[in-house]
C-alpha cells in the first residue's frame, strides 16, 4: 500500500490513515484535551469533532491546515464556553441532542401533567 499518490491537480496526496495519524500526532501540541477530539480523513479532507476550549479549537484547526496532505478542514469541534444569546451556533449533533433531550423530558412529564 502506497502512502502517497498524485492528485489530478498535481498535488501530492497522502493516504487517509497516514493523514489521520499526522493530525492526531499534532493535536497534543495544541490542546491538553487531545483525547476529546475525533479525527477522520478522506481524500485530504480532515474532519475534527469533539469538545475543547475556544482557544484550543482555533489552534487545532490552524495547525491542521499546515499538515502536508490536508487540502480541507471541516471543524465541528464544540467549545466548552457557555452559550450566550445568538452569538454561538450549535452544531448539528448538539442541536439533535438538545431536541432529543427536550422530547424525552416532555414525554416523561406527561404522566405528571395528567394527574
């Protein structure tokens, strides 16, 4: 298995597993919470998910862009800062979690409301 191949645009590509390992190795230099971040790579596009501080999330994204073989970064990292007003958007997984939690709570409260 070759770790590198040539992309159509002439750029050198890196195998997804190699690229994931490179990103994971770099995470520890930019966050104390590297285990909180999940990394996946596909054809040079790296997706980051998890939860860290805002400063760490920015540092992790910037450093990921600098890794050879990365041509796109999808940053889905949530931060541990509280939500204030409309300044922060929830990621899709967090919105689903919030909606699911509200639905479960409403179902649990129904018997109490009927009595």
